[in-house]
C-alpha cells in the first residue's frame, strides 16, 4: 500500500482513542504507516475527542502530535472551500464531508479512508472511498 495516496477521515482517527480494540488496532496500523489529513480533520478530531471521548487537552495534544509526525497536514484554503461546495452539490454530500473529499483530491490522494462515506464511491481525480474496517 502506497501511503502517499491515503487520506484519513476523522472517523478513522477517532478509533485511535476508542475502546473498540479491533478497530483501534486497524487505525493504529494505518496511521503508523502515514498518510494525509486536513486541518479540518484535526479540528473535528479535537472536538469529538474532547466532548465525547472526554480526553484531556494533554491527551489530545499527544495524539495530534503523533498525527503531525506521521501524516502530512493540509491547510484549508479558499480552493478547498470552492471545490468542497461544488462536490457537495454534485454528489449530494454534507458540506463537511465534501470538504474532506476536496482536501483529499487537492492533496493528490487516490484513497479516502472513511467509515461514514459510501465505500467504493469515486470522485474526480481518481479518489475512491474505502472503509478500512470491512476487512
């Protein structure tokens, strides 16, 4: 697997701090190999990790520090916004999901790992959604 082609959706990263041992192990293996995330993904991770997983700010900082070491982090740009809006309209996605697809496309990724989006769905620039927990 070429990690340069992988983009992680927030839901995959949240399993890093999950009690679901099987999914946590899969997420750990995937993240350890590296890939791409956007600032939006980091923001969403922080929000859910704090509110739902009840992690401390130090615990969140530790996970984000690890992600920053093994993943390339992509900023949110006006281009991301514009592409995300067009994707949301064309594919009838929520704007948040469309922004993640847009960031993955702009990063040049071909695989978007997500548990929420439709597995096998294809977007422009060769991006395909995969659920890594279906294995």
